[in-house]
C-alpha cells in the first residue's frame, strides 16, 4: 500500500471576522455557514485542538465524535490533541490513578473516530515547562500506553516544546515505542538538530508536521504569517522525504490568523499534487487571498 499525504489546518472553528483573526468572510461565506461541513469539502484532514482546553473539552461527549464521523467525507481523517489536564496538570504521572482514568475517558470519547477509520494522530502536546529532566516520566508513560491493550492501538505523536528534548536519545526512545514526534516549523523550533530534521523518523506508520508560520514580531502572534511560494517549495521537499518513509503523513497549517492557513494549505495541496486545484478549490483560494489582501 502506498503512503498517503493528508493536508489541512490546525482547527476549523474560527468564527470571528478575519480582522479579528477568524475565518468569517475570508473563508466561511456567512455566519450561518456550517463550519466543519464546509471545511471538509476542501481538505481531507484537520487537527482538533479544542480537546486540549479544559472548558470546551469538558462539554464534549462521545456523541460529538460520532456525529463528526457521519458528516465528514469517507476518507477524512481527524487528529486530536490529548487534554492538557493529562500533560500540563498531571504531567504523565502514571502513579496518579486519576491520570489513567482521564486518558481512558478521552480515548473512549474519541473512539468513534478510530472505529470508523477516521482517526489520524493522537497528539500529545508537552508544555514548555516539561523538560528533559522529566525524561523518566515520559518513558514510563510510553511504556504504559504501549503495554495496555486499549491504549496501544492508537497512533501517538509527541509535540515537544522545550529545546532540552532535542537529543538523539529522545528519538531512540520514541522509535523504541513506535511513537512519532511533531515536526514543527516555527521561530521557537529553529536550528533544532533532531526534532525538526526530516532524516529522523521514529514511527513507520505516522508522521505529523505543524506549520505555524515564521513571524518573529512581538506585536503579532506567530500564526499571523503567510508562507511564500519559495518557503512552501522548501517545506514540500522536506515533507516528501518523510512521506516516502511513512504510511501516513499529516500536514497541518497552524498559521490560522485571518485564514492565512487556508491560502497556504490550498497552495501546498496544488504544489505537492503537481496538478491544478479543482475549480471549487481554486475559487476559494482566489476569494480568500483577495479578501485578505484587501482587509489585513
């Protein structure tokens, strides 16, 4: 079976106007647009980030994920972030029974995605304060999830947010447990030797890229950035190399501000497929690009 490349964005429910960083008018035609159904017409994957945050996550039930499976296209994949209560608050403490229960509950909630083959990566985002000094906690956690009959069947990707993890030993650990790591393109990730290097693939079944933008201005968020065509070409070469070594590669544009992720994701889709966009995709690309050029 040939390897597959999925291209989408980090999140979709940006309902503010583009002037406030949302996608209304730039991508979503009106405030009555059914955002997920509309988004999934143009992309075959999305990273669900709402599960990471306590307030929206606690309102989510299993029925939500069942519903998402029914309204998304047949080959659509959704990657989902593990709740912050597991990573930030309980910090992978396997001796904390509540942490295990929280993880089990989360996996049960998203199981409709897995049962319908619509689950991409289960993304574990580490906080910046979680450094290599807690290596042992991560090692014990990986051993736990890869030993349990239920949890080992999910495909995990670790997102590191402190440069102390940028060592070959960490990659060896991930490779041992067949766990991927998120390869990020962001100012904070620049010049990392291992964690952003396409030569180091730790999981045969899965690779995840998050393209956050390269904005270093203190006045604007990192996500308020548009990749140039030249930058996209360089990223495409890097991603293709990883794709050739994995079964499924997920690329998420996280430069979400105003809909810039939409523009770059569609440009990237056309570039890597080496074929023109569909007419509907081209119309959305042109409309979004024109709107952003006039309003931002």
